[in-house]
């Protein structure tokens, strides 16, 4: 129990004990508090008792969190507790929270209402990026991070409801993700044949196994193993550029490893690449790097280099400006789904547990499928292959009735 000693009318000293040291000395912690003038005299006792309870909880358990805590303080502690997210994701959450702290950071958790979050969204919508007003989807992404923090507070019974879930939000305009056609993919492959080997294999794997950029950058030769069914690749790491920390290696985005089988044809390409890297290492009087994607000097390649290089390749063959490295992952998922591979298998291959998210985010109808859909409907309407409207027969019937 905490002991409370009154120093004057509004100053109190709180002392908390927590056992004894080996030498018999009591382990204790003391804190002097000043009761704010806004607290009436009849409420001073309750205020001090609450402060004593919080100090005792903090001293004995290492933390003290309740509804009186400001959103900023709770969110900062929430960030430190997260272990399931990749370092780059945590860094992104931290940057987004730092933007909203000046708006809602000082509000106590139990006083945070939907209206305050609506005002936050109004302020965010005024922000500009590269001189342009940010989109509604971007503003709502900030709210998603705030909601994650508040959901944690609700789960820990600090607040009863998550006010972020109570907003009536406008439907954001979705950006249509274009997928390369088969002709464009063939053109890209022909262009990649002229690129250095590490770029060539990197982009081929992006199309063939649909891995994220960071996962490919972190690939090691030890990730490949031979099984009865062929070559097996295990994805268990990711390398990403975290602001303020540089390149950080951690787990994949969902925190789980996954396995992908490699066809014999691609196996041959990978073996040829390995022999080339062994030869380069021998010329340097060095050993083969454990990582796949290193330059001629055996140095790891920065993840951003692959993104920038592909943009230049796209420009050289007049591809749409909205194409980027992640477009190849979209192509992979969409192609598998259109080929009839079941959704759960595709989700496992790309590291998604939620097939619904997979469909919403990655499944894009290609022009060939749209043409096929049009032909299918025509067949349904006229299975005999005849004209949609038999105008000759209609005219003859009209003349006969006249």
C-alpha cells in the first residue's frame, strides 16, 4: 500500500514500498504531487488517492496506463510494445502519429470523442504533398493508425469504445491499378535480357514469385533447398530502408515465413546466376556472398536502387508512368487468380492470411479477360452464333401484319 503525507493544503508526498533488498533495506519510491487549483477541496482526497494508485501500479508493474493518460503518451508506449510489425512499418506509424499529435495528442483517452477525430481529419485534408491536396484515402490512413492505438486501449479495458470506429466516413476514390498486358511483359523480358544479371534476376523473381522488394533484397543462398517436389524457397526475412536507422533487416511484413516452389526452368536461371557470382568472387579473391543480390564487388545493393533502375527501364520502353516495382507483384497475383489457382493458395504464396484483402488489393481484371467476358456474354445471348437482332425476319413479320 502507498502511504500519503500532506505537506500543505495542496501538496502531498506519496511513498510506495515494494519489498526489501538483500541487505534488508526497504525498496521504496516517493513522489511529491501538487493538486491543481481546478480540483475543488472536496475532490482533493479522491485526486490524491488516484495519483497514489497510479504510482503504485507504475512502481510494481513497470507501467501505469488508464483513461486519464493523454493520447500521445499512450500511443508512444503502444509503438514500443509492437513486435509483429516490420521496422519500416513501425517507422511509418511513428511518422503518421507525429503528424496527428499536435491535433489530438493532448486529449485524454477517456475524453477522446468522434468529433475530435472528425476535426483531425478536417485538418489533415488541408495538408499538401508536392503542392497537391492529399487524397481522402491518405487522410483516412492516418485515422487507421489512430484506430489501431485506440483498439489496443479498448482491448486493455482502458476505454469502453473505440471512437475511431464511430465515424461516418466518405468513400475514398480508389486508384485504378493497371496491370501489364502479356505483350508488355514480353517486351519487358526482352529488355531485361540486356540488363546486368542481378537486375535481370531480381525483376524476373518479382514477376515469377511475387515477393516484395525487401524480401528479395534479403534472399540468401541458404534459403533454397532441394525437396522431392523440386527446389523450395523459404521467405523469412526482409531488408528495408527505415528513416533515421538506414537499412534494417527483420521479418516479412506479416511476421511469418512462407515457402514457394521454383520450376526447373527458373532453377536453371538461378544456378547460372550463382556460378557467375562465384566467378566474380574468385576474381576478387573473395568468398561467395551469402546474399543473392550483390553487385560486382560483392556489396549489398540498396533496395531503392532496384526501384529507381526499373523506372528508367519502364521509361525506355514507354510503359505507363503509374507502373512501379510493386506492379509486378500485382501482375503475379492477378495472373494466378485468372489462371484458376485458388485464393487461399495465392494468399499463402504472397504472405497474406486474408483472402478478402488479397482480392480487394491485388486482383485486377486484365484487358484480355474483359474481352473474353464480352465474348462469353455474346455466346450466352446467342448460343447459335446468330445475329443479336434478326432484322430481316422482323421486317418480314411487320410487312405481313400490315
